């Protein structure tokens, strides 16, 4: 597992995506360091992990419009590319991950895979179970349609990933927000 986290972190570094590694007990502190207020979130899809009370979930349209940071869970990550798998869920993951200028994705280390074939196998299982909508997000939104590269046109200008380790102690690591 540590090898996948290190590989994923190196890929995130190459994309100028900041990241933090923490144990479940350090999630609230890691999020406090990663967000820019005002913040909104979507409920985390992980058993035993939830967003702290100070991050409102199920935001209204006006809260979403005012938010500078959106916090969501990521169903998986592809270590080779630093790619997040953001799944569409009733909790509003897609708008919360796309509209604010900063997306903070919470990813369990155990949900990392090494490459695209493993990610497609994971998605095949998800689709078979009826969870059939996902976006592969690699870095921040960018386009060069009109010449010069512009960030944040079709999504967040900044991305920060909080990797939650399987364990009890707080294990800080990775880039700073």
C-alpha cells in the first residue's frame, strides 16, 4: 500500500496538486489545513469516515455559488497518473467537486490502484452494482482551446488530495496546501 501512496503522491506532485497523508483520526485537522473558507461538502462514501460538522453537506445553490472549496470523497485513484475517480452520488459530489475554485478530495489509501486496467476493473464492478457514473479527474481544470493554457474554466483551479491511511496514528506527509 505504501508503494501505491508514494507513486500516487509523486504523480500528484508532477501535476502541481498538493496532498496530505493522514490516519482516520487526523482527517479533521488535515481538512482544516486544506480548505479555504467558505467551504461546502458532500457526505463521504466511506464507512467510519465523515466530514466534520463545520463543513456543510448538501449545500444550497447559494452556498455552492459562494463556496471557495468543495470537499468530496473519491471512489478511487490511479497511482500512475495521479487521477481521481469521482463518482456521481445523490450527495452532490459532482457539483461540489466542480463549481468551487478549490476541490479537496478525500481518498482512502486502500482505494488506490496502480494503473488504468485496474481502475476499469473497479468501475466494471461499480457499474454492475448500479453505480454507473464516474469522472476521471487528473489535476486541476485546464484548457488551451484559445492558445494559452487557462486553469479553472471547466472546474477547479486548485486540487488538494487527503489520503486517509488504514491505521490509527496520524502520519503526515506529502505536499502542503
